[in-house]
């Protein structure tokens, strides 16, 4: 029968189960949808004949909360959920968030900080000898020593702090089945040291072979440069074809061993994963509490791929999903789309067809399928590789099939496109179809910044590339007779950005006539190149020093410069311009960002009337109209 997996003893009794093989403990509410890692892993194990029960958001202060399904036969699986629990709880300014989209009713506080560690220790306090396997984004990105922004210190591998036995890192489909089969065959968890995509701990290096030794944790705590060196090695060993086994010592007495990553899923395996018998919604027990808000964004969306060869410095995808693109077949996606159209609340709109990057549908080059991604080169940065296969024909064909389905009014692309990859494709058919059918008035893109010095640290293309895309997008819409606009995502205070570069971004926005309604400060999350720069002041790729804005006041100034028209930011902007040596931008000239303080409130108010504040949407519309007339 197709039903939700057991969440209580009564559910087990209805299925005739006396004991679960695995109990999955999750920091998210139970949502049986393939956008949730808990659903994928539990359904995959079910497909391989294992009995899996779910304990979602247990009360971590009560040991009884993880005993409701009894002792599992093979082990506990533990995940913080779809997000790192600290990112889920805190903004970049470390203020507590008000809502949790992965909890019924959006209620905050249903999971602990550092959820995997807390859940692991809670389980171990009750079940002394039951195997604990941790996974998901939190465990995956904290699998080795890592900088923790919220405590501002270098932390040990989460494997040690959680008292778990194994980490299944990355997406986990291959490794979790191998772990389950090994445990089921009677192999002790301490002897499961041979599975790709896992991390284990040992006191005996004789059980480890063909490995590369990383710096000792104690050395890295004393010397940030040693951590940067370690991270550089890790960053070059994220590929399943070329990645080496890595050993991280702890005071020379204990060792955390990272096996090479699991191989990517084939298209057939991807199809099978997304064709498992998901209920495609949250557990009905949450209905009275208002449901789980996160379902709204993904219920009518299609995941077409995973992995990303864009390799932005501030993104952890390289460490979690890898650089090799894995994609589903058209048939699998069309079949899922048909299921969406049959939903009673489907209104005719497919909200997204994509993944980390929507317009990636196959590996960057043929070599990656047999030899993997280049360990010391990137596919798109600083320039597209000469071996890059830039071709949107498969994606175009897929989108056309989805558009033609009965009941589908429009198919949107909201997960983001990589504009430099679009430009690398000599054929502009995708740009034409994107503008014709898949944009709803505004297309959100992510140049992130405009100063080349910052973009180089971000791993993003130069400003000239974005300017070219803006021009071509505008020209294509004019040709089609459409009034559609670009909304750029921008980031402040990224490593490499001083006040000089922040002013350069403000001037760009001034010339564009656009003030963003929201600005994202750089958020140092575990296991990204940018976070390593933030903590060490070094670029781990070159070991060269990097300027890092860490002072909260300077970060506030950089953020204020992006929203320089907001009267609340006046003093911060004035201070920033003075410190940056740009008093020429304080005055009444049209090139100035703000008016002089000495002008007095009346004059400043009069000047503001001459340059009225506009909403982001209206400003973008007016700017594009002017440019289209000029064209």
C-alpha cells in the first residue's frame, strides 16, 4: 500500500511490524516529497526491502522522544533537515529568525541548535550500542574540521561531537544502501570502513590505505594558515573519479577518515529515485497546525538535475552534490508533471524546472563522465573552458514537452540560470524561448557584484559578461515586443570587498536607477571557499592574503551603500563615502549619492523630491523603458 511511513507505534502495528530496521530522526517536519532528503533516503531504503520509521522534530530535552518507535534492528539515521540548523535559526547578523518554513505552522524552536550533535548524543544516552549514521546537509558540510561562524571557532568533525559511527555525506543514495546492506549482513559498524561517500573514525591507521594526511586539528586551531592548506586539499578532492582518501588526525591519537565521494547517479538511477512512491505532501497530522510552509515553494516544481559546475566560492554545492551534473530523463519529468496536473489545487502553473542551476542538463564536458572534473581548474571561471559543452537544446526540448501538456498554462524557471553559460552557447534559441514563455515579468539573476576584484574572489564572471547579458536580454525582449525586466541578486561584504568596491557597486546602482529592496550580506556557512577566506584571511586556492570585512560596522556601511537612497542609511553612507575617500559623491550633482549634511533638512527634502525614491519594480520598469527607447 502507498502510505506515509510509520511515525508511531500504531502505524507500525497497522503494517504488522514489531521492529523497524532503521529509525530516521529529522530536524524537519515529515514531508514525503522528493525535495526533502528524509523522504528520498527513507523511500530508497524501503524500495530495497528495509523497514523505516520516522521521528520528526523530537523533543531533544526528553529521552523518551527518540524511543517512541523502539530500538531499531540495524540503526538510527540522523539529519538536521534540509538546512543547516544554524542557518535555519539565525540571520547573518546572528539574530534569531522568527519563522521556520520546515516546521508545522512555521513555528520556530522545534529543533535544537547544532541539531545533528544534539540528536546524536540524545540517542547515544539511551542506546549505547546501536549504530548511528548521520547525513544531510549539516553533517555533510561539517564532516571534517570546519569554521563555525556562530561560535566563531574551528570545530571538530561532527562525527566526533555527535558520537555517531558513520557519516553518509553528499546526497547519499549509493552509500546509504551499501551501509544498510553491510549492517544487514552482520558486519559491525566499526568495520564499515570501505564505502565511498562515507566518513568513519579510527584509532588504528593500519585499517586505512592509500590516503593523504591532512594537518592535525590542534595545529589548525593554532595556525589558521594550516586550516587554509587543509581546505585547499579538501577542495581538490571532491570528485568521485579523482578524489583521494583523506585522513584528519586529532592530537595524533584519533583519526577521522573521509573516503572518496560516491559516484554520481546515472540517469536511470535518478529516474528511479524520483519515481519512488512519495505521498508528495506533509504528514496529515500537521494539517491542524497549518501545514508545513516549505511545501508551497516546491509542490508544483520539478527537480530536473543536481550538481553544479559553476563552483561559486560562496556555495557549498561542490562539497555536497559535486561538480558533475546528473539529470533526469524527459520521460521521468513529464510523468511527474502529469501527476502535478492531477492535483486538485493545481492551477496550471509549474513553478520551476531546474536544480542548483536550471540550465545545466549534462556534465560540462565528455571527459567528466570517465575522468571526472579537473581538480585544479573550473569550467566557467575565469573564462569558459575550451572543452565546455554549451548547449541548451535538450533543456529547450524538455520545456516544450512540459508546455504542451494538457492543463499546463505556463512553465516558469525560478531556480536560476547561469547567464555566462547561456552566453557561451552560440545559439540564442534558449534566450528567445526563455523570454517568450518562461519569465513572469521579471527574471532574477545573480551577478552578485560588479567590481571585478570581488567577482574574482566569488568565482563569478567579470562585470563585462553580465553587462553583455543585460544588453542581449533587453534586445531580445524588445524584438519579441515584451516588457520584462531583470532583478539582480547582490551581495555585500564578501571577502575581497573593501569600501572602495562597495562604492563601485553603489555607483552602478545609481547609473541603473535601481535600489534593491533586500540586500544579502555574505553568510559564512561551513565548507565554502569564501568561508575559508573569511576565517583565515587567505584564498585557499592561491594562499594569497584577502581583505575581509569582519567589523559589523563596516559591514553595515557596505550594506547601506547598496541602499543609499534609504533615508535611514544616510549617516552610514556619508561615513562610508568619507572613509573611502569619495566625498565627491556627497553633493547636488546628479552623480552624487547623497546630499550634504550641511544642506539642512529642507534642502535635502527638496533634493529628494527631484530624485524620488522608487520601488525596485517601478525603477526597473522605468530604466528598461528608457533603454529600449534609446535602442
